[in-house]
């Protein structure tokens, strides 16, 4: 039930801190250490390459999961859009492990890949919100998202749950492999949950940004580098699907290779700057678009902020920024859709679970 909320989407955005806390609990053992089923840790650990398969928002979570897994476990990871994998199957490694990421667990494109890799005798792990879903039943292993039912078509809390569960999977596996990239993830995720609360309390600021930048525009660009790049892909998808504004997410450095031709006087460009290593270069990209007339909206992280930034998110561990930087993206999309009188929870042409290929 959406209770006092006008839309499920807003309610689900607000549930994110509680979902993160639930996930921490669900994946803790009696000693308070993060743990997942031994057979899963072992299966991931023994793989010589991991293939993440997903669609849409879940694919965007997978792109972030790749960074976590490679950094913490030193196992190479490829991330594939499910529908393309079917015909462009890459050359597989000798001991592949497939990870399917799917909120619903029913997505036909992902299932088609699962069927074909099972036929080849490979092992699969499904990360899903729905116990007993098709992708869960047909895989060898399942990790649950514990996000509770997600009703709004636009995925929000399932995305952050996917990213959080992937961080836990990577961390536990890295630990199992005695690798160095070992940080106190329980503590860091706790900090994330608190930061998420602060962001959920910033609705007025997000509404003001949506109003100022998106109430009349026909298009909008999102830019970011490093982990921020994957988050802007998600920001652009959220905006497109519920507000029908043509939105594109780009790697900051890639704009000048073509897309910058689209920047005109007043074109909104939302830039994410949460990564210390690329802070200067993303700000350079903002200058490039401003010189062509763009109207910039920089969302940065505490410690990296500059005077003209439109909004500053709280500081969290630099690997975990996607968990919180996505919230302004979700809320800006929400308020943009609201201003434009779109059906937020049930955008046109879309279904919650896509059961056709
Ligand atoms: C976007 C969205 C879709 C889904 C995609 C995959 O907000 O909801 O892009 O993420 O259809 O769905 P699942 O995760 O159920 O496989």
C-alpha cells in the first residue's frame, strides 16, 4: 500500500535506507560478519571469469557490480545486455560463472540467456527480489535483494539493493580469497543508509532542480566519469522513462567525440562529481559544455564540492557513492515527471516485468 504517498515511486525511493539496513542484517552471520551461502562464495571464487547478464536498470547495477567484483576479488567480469548476448555470445572462458541480475526474476531476455548457458553446462547465480521467480528457480544459486515488493514501473529501491548485494558478494568473495581490498563494509553501508536518509529529506531541493532545469526542456544530458558514469546512465534512463524527456548519459570524456554537437543555448547538463580521481576532469567537461551554452547542474560530494555546485551529497566510501548519488537522479526524474503531469508509476508503453523477448 502506498499509504500517504502520492505515488509508489516516491514511497520506494524513501524506503531505500531501510532496505540497505535490512540487507546488512540479512547477510550478517552470528558474529556480525558479512556472509553468504558457502556454496555461492565457493562458486564465485572458483570462476576464472564472471559474466553478468541483465537488462535496463539491472544492467546499470551490473556495471557497478563489475567494478566491485574486479577490485575486491581480482576475477575479471564482463557485463552484457541480455538481449544482445543471445546472438553475440562472446568467447567464453574455461570456468565461467554467470550472474543474472533481475528485480522481477521474470525478464524473458535474461531467461533466454540462462537457458542457453545451462544447455552448455555452465553455472548460474541469480540476484533477484522475488524468491521462487523463474530466474531463481532455474539458476543453481540465488541471492535475494530483500527490497520488498517494488510496484512503480521505474525501478529505484531494487537498483540500490542490487548494488548493495553486489558489494557484499564482492567483499565476502574477496575475503574468502584472502585479498587485500578488505574494508569494513558493514560500517560503510551503515554510513550509506544514514546518507540516504539525508538525501530523502532533500526533496524540496530536488523539486527545485527539476523545476528549474526540466520543466520545459525537450532534452537533457547527464555526464559523469568512472563510477559516476554508470550512475548517470541510470539517471538518464529514469528521466526518459517517466518524464518522456529525451535524456542521455555520457562518459564525461566521450562528449567531445560527437555528442557535444547537440549542446545548444540552455541545454540542461547534469554532471555528477563524486570521484576524487576524476573531479578535475569532469569539471573540465562541464566547462566545455558551458562554453557552448549549456545550463549546468553539478551534483558533487562533500569534500569535493565547489562554489557553484547545485547540490552536494554527503560523503560515503568512494566505491559506494552510486548507492547515494542515484537518489538525486531518482528524485529529479520524479519531480520532472510530476511537473509534466506524467503518470509516474505507470509510464506509457512500459510494463513492470518484461516477459517477451
Ligand atoms: C527501469 C526498469 C527496467 C528494468 C528492466 C529489467 O526503471 O525498471 O529497465 O530494470 O526491465 O527488469 P528486471 O530487473 O526485473 O529483470
